[in-house]
C-alpha cells in the first residue's frame, strides 16, 4: 500500500499567506511562492493565490492541502491581509504580540507588538471558556499565532521596518465549513478555527481525534463541570432525553477511545464520569477492551454467551447467540428465554470492574447501557444519582 500523503494545517497556510502579503507590502513586488518552516520541521512551500494590492494593504491566499486526510477544510482558501497598524490598535482586544495571552501588557507599552493578529470573515470567534484562546478572541490558536508572528517578523527585519503591521486572517468559506466541524459544539461561532500544533496534517490521524476529545473535556472542566458525561457517539442522546429528560447535546463523544478518555478525565481533575453507550460498544468493555473499534477486537457474542452461561443458559441458547450478527439480535434471544435482565447486570458488573480498574480509583464512575430496540438494559448503582446531581449543568 502506498504511503499516505501528508498535508499542511490551516495555521501553516495562514502563516504563509501572511508572510507573502507582508513581503509584497514592503517590497512592492509580486510574490507567487513562499516558504515557511513548520513547528514539526518540514518546510511548507506554498503557492500564493488571489493577490489584491492597494496603497494601504496587500491581501493574498493559500489553498489548504490536507494531503490524504479527509479534512473538511482541504481546498479552502486561507487569506491574509497585511496593512500598517494604526497607533490605537495595540489597545484592542486582539492585540496579541508573540504571546496570545499577554494582550493586557501591550497597551501603552514600549514593547508593543510588531505583529497584531486579527480574525476576519469565516474565522470563528470564541464564546465559551476552556479553549486555546480567551472568550471574545478570534479562534486562531497559539501555535498558528506564533508561526504568523515569527514569519512576518522575519520579513519586517529583512526590510529593516520598525512599523507594526496588522494581519487579518480570513476564510471565505469558513462559516459554511464550520457547520461540519466541532466548532458549534465547542462554542466557536462564525467560522472555522485556525489550528495546528505541528503545522503538518497526518492523514487519518488518530491523535487528531484524541486531541479533539481532550479539548472538549478541558472546556467542560473550565465551565465548572466536575462530572464528565461521555458517550461513544450520537445514539445515546435521544435515549437520555427520552429516558431521563436530560439534554446531552454538549456531552463529549469518546468515539472508540474509552480507555484513553478515562485517562484524560483523570488528568484534567474531574471527580467522576458517567458513560452511556449502546450494548454493541460497551459489551466490549466488559471484556477489558478499551478501544472498541472492530479492527482492534470483536468478542461481543463471546462475552454475551459467557454471561448467559453464568446465568444458566443451555447449549442450544449459546449456539443461537453465537450465530447472531448483532447484539440487538442476541438480546432478542435473551428476552425470549427470560435471561436478559440477569445477563445485562452481569455484563454491567464487568464493565464497571474494568472502568474502575482503568481509572485506578481516581474517579466516581457511573454507567448506563441501552439497546435501540429494548431501551435501558442496565445501569450502575451511581448512574441515576449522577444524573440528578448534574441535571442542570448538562441541560445548560
């Protein structure tokens, strides 16, 4: 199999566009390609598109290339407009300098920043705490800000320019693209985020999924949540709304990474976790499987059959279970022979054992397992209490 092609992040594209625009502003000459060094090391050699020049500013764009990663932003134009900054701009909320968290130090300081970074059309704005940037700031993360500042400063030094410049990053398609990202869930409104810690896009990055999970968890912690509500996917939302009248649209989806999500929850200082999921996923946790992707392991029928044996199922029932393709089908058999409740409780006991073992005693853990056809199958002792204690925060 051919090696998957890597790409470059929106942060790398923004830095390249800003560098090219600054160079054209100061030199007066055209730039059709520019190179920037990514934090990970590789050089990004970017083609410069859609240049717009006036006496007061230069704007240009770089097209995002995510390589073989199925990123929604691949193909989008990342624009940068560079103009000389007015004296009053150092006092504005988006005055960042090299450090995005020190804007308060910029106002009136002799060390006022030479590069002021703003978000334009199609770049989201942060509306909730716990993200990389403070509430009210453009969703241009710290590493891209550092890249933009470094690359633009290099050009300013090259031309011995002591004036400050304002860099405005825009994404013409950003508002539409953001609807297909996590941004609305995270509280980033009006566009996409300019992101990337390495500057390089790794195709089908497992780490990217884990990073997203951690961002959402960190945000919940910053909002004052002490109990993390976790679900592998979307199916649990309707179940919780119908069964417990709790709106969990802002829950954290852990995908298949149950174990690593528990590690993050512990690291971020939560006191507890409530895991809600379909039996098809969580039955694997009963077997100690903490990555529930089918390519990692699939012993769903074996675990259900083992629990059924412990509850007195005969060989004919076991054979029928082993012939099932889905857990819903297997549960149809268990309900038929009157063993569903006991088997579910035995499976829940094993799920809780393995969740507690992974957390190492650091979390108060609850769990609910459901079936789309049969509803709630089992709940741990603490689950209902956790829901009542945290109903207002989850519904908020």
